[in-house]
C-alpha cells in the first residue's frame, strides 16, 4: 500500500510541515535577494578537474579520515538492509525482518554513482521497524570534482544521522539544515577559500533554482520550501561560524553533534544561536554569502 506523504513525515518523526514564514518580511526579503541573484552561474571547475574517476572506496576513506572534527563523539551506527532483502520480506508472509537488519557504520553504507543531477539516499520502513538505510547515491557528473563530491557525500551522511533520531527535527522545513551545514563546514575546514566559495556557489545555484520553480503538487511545494528555508538558515549558520573565534567554533560544532546524537532538536540549536528570520541580520548574512560566491 502506498504511504501518503503526510503519513511518511509523521512516521519519521516530524511534528509539522507548516510554512510558518508566510508573513515574515525578512524571509521574503531573503527570497527576493535570491531572485535578484538567480543568474548565479554554476562554475565549470575546469582547473579543478582530476580526470581520473574517483573510486568510491577512496572517497569513503578520505571523508572518514577527515570528518573527525565534525563527527567525533557522534554515534555513527545505523540500521541497514538491502533493497532486495527488504522487498523479499514484503513479498513473503513468513520472513522475519529482524534477521535481515544489520547495524553498521555510516561509512559502510553502500554508495554508488547515479545519472540523476542530484545526490540522495534511499531508505525503507514499515510500521514496526526503525528507518532502514539502503544506500547512498552520488551525482555522477560530480565525480571529477573531489572536493565537491566529498561535500555531497557528507551531506547525505548528515541526513542518515539526523533521520535515525526520530523527532530530532520538529518541522520538516528544517530537515536539510544539518546536512547542508555539514557540507559547508566540511568544505571550510578542509578546503582553501576558493574551493569553499565554489561549494557555496553550487549550493546557491540550487537554492535559486528552487526559489523560482513552479510546484505542481503539495508534496513538491513542501519539499522545495524545505530546501530554500534550510539553505538560507544554513548560510546563516556558516556566516556565524566564520565570525566566531576558535572556542566559539568548537562550541558550535559540539552543539551540532548534540543534534546528530538526538540530544537536542535542530530547532533548539537554531534558537540558541539566533538562526532564523526574526531580524534583518538574516538579509545581511545572505548578502555576505552571495558575495563569497561572486569572489571567484
């Protein structure tokens, strides 16, 4: 039986998907700023190209070794099942699902290239099981850009970690905040300034595209808004982090780890750091982010 979008959100642990910013002037000023910069071009990265195809085993090894500053102290164990085994369970009244589920490290989740122009992860669930991760798919056209591919990979790992802690995000519109923030912070920590700005530019390009996209269904509307809202909030997080001294940066990383461990909600984290649209500083931060993308 097909599960409705709202039932799926409720099962995963979101309390709402309400667009709470409908009358928020600062939010709409940010959206207008995105609209006015909608012609941001996706850089071709030609001088960053490594013509050798990135081996997925190497990608896993590199990100695992470099992600400690963001993920040390985070429980990285998730429930895994292959799509084949889950479908076999669904089609057999005698199968015991518990014997097919494995607890594995996020770095042991199978990954593969996909021809779609996006990265994503697949998962399964029914009424009696936790979220079961199947695999992570990475954008095939990014394979030559190691630094961009790494940021996409840790983004998806962020989704997996957030998803395992049911209720760690109250509003679905915020479900991209931690994954996008991990992507940006990882790029800042491990790349030079120009490469960080290229990652920012690619994220801005995606956000501007969604900001002008006409949705054909309620589900599409909610998903698009979640990317736009979460991206704007993540840009604020990054700009605050860049303004912080090392001790403040360490504290923020530890609070992000609290989110990933399910100790606090993403909404609590944002409230503590005044990340939102309650003041016009949200516009100031977005202008700084856009200017970074234009500096390359």
